[in-house]
């Protein structure tokens, strides 16, 4: 039960972070990567959103100690729905019909993934293997997030960076908290979080918040679900393997649909905050 409570609280914290960071990123001057992140670091609203992201990460980290990756990531991804509802009701955000339809389909996919989950303890990732297998893709993600011009590639890159965070933390979550600073994978996880944060800031500034966060979260769910099942020992409830297949298919189709919608989106200056 503590794992489920931590996951619910993490979802609320992530939603707070999404709303605050979106508003702060949209009112900042255009920029790229860590340069944009450095300017946002002096914005109090962005720092509030960042605190929400950090709080959500810490709570999700503890949830991963007993819950499989695809359940934790699916639950965390519900934050985009909570943030969107708050934005529409309190801030006057406007969500396009195509985004609503895609989010509904993705929500169904995430629910299927959650329903197929079974609690399990993760396999340990050897340090050398972890640094090579997770560090190499993280470098590629950083280069893509700096050089890409569109919204979708940057959002996908941010999602992959957060997948590195989730995969590393799943392996580390059951270790004593006092010993965590001595694990090299912890520092790789911190670096991946910074890369993901920088990519998300750029994507939020360029395009729709709903599309950006949904794309990012969907990529993270797909990647972590596959790695968790194939390499970390995450289990599927008996007889529900097809739930996972259907859930992943809906999420992937949602990413493709949001990418198409983003290509039809006007320039950021003409858009609303949503």
C-alpha cells in the first residue's frame, strides 16, 4: 500500500510541476537546452514547478521499490490529465479536439498497462553495464535535444532521458537511502534528469503543453515497460499479456497522432498556453 500512496502523491506533484513550468517556459525568451534552463532558473514560478517535479520524482522513486516500472510510469503519466483539467478550469487553457481524442486513447492504453501489472522486485543493474547501456543513449539524447528544430523530436528525446532516470532508479530504489550517493548510477540518473528537464523546457516553449507532456510520458512508458519486462524482472499478471500489447499499441499510436497534430500547430507566438 505505501507504494500506491507514493505513486498517487507523485502524480499530483508532477501535475503541479507541469502547470507551473509551462507558464514559465512560455513567457521566457526563446532558447535552447541548458541556456534556456539557466534563464528559467531565476523564475520563481519555474522553480515552483521544478520543486513539483523533484517532489514527484522522489515519491515515484520510492514507489518503484515495490511496483513494476510500467505501473509507476503509467500512473505518473496521468499527471498530464490532471494538469490539463486544472489548466482548463483555472487558467483558461484551450485543448484542441484532436488532443482530447488522443489523450483518451492514451489513457485507455495506460490503464491497460496498469491493470496488467504485478508487484515485483527489480534485478540489480551492474555498474559497468549500466553506465554503458544507459550513458551512451543519454549522450545521443542530449545531442538530439540541442539540434532538433521541431517539437516532437525534442519531446521524444526528453522522454528517453526520463526513461534512463526511471530504469536506473528502479534498480536502486530498494537500496538504503544513506548509501545512494556512493552508487555511480545515481549520478547518471541525476544527469539524465537534467537532460530531460532541459529538453522538456525547450519543447514546452515551442508547442502545446498537452502534446509535449503526453508525447514525453508515452515514450517513457513504452521504453521503461519494455526494459522492465525484458531486463529488470518486472512481471505481468497471468493471462493479461495481451493487455500490455494493446496498451503499448495505443500509446505508440497516440505519439504518432500527436506528432502529426504538432506539425499542423501554428507558431508558438500564436498559440495559447495549452
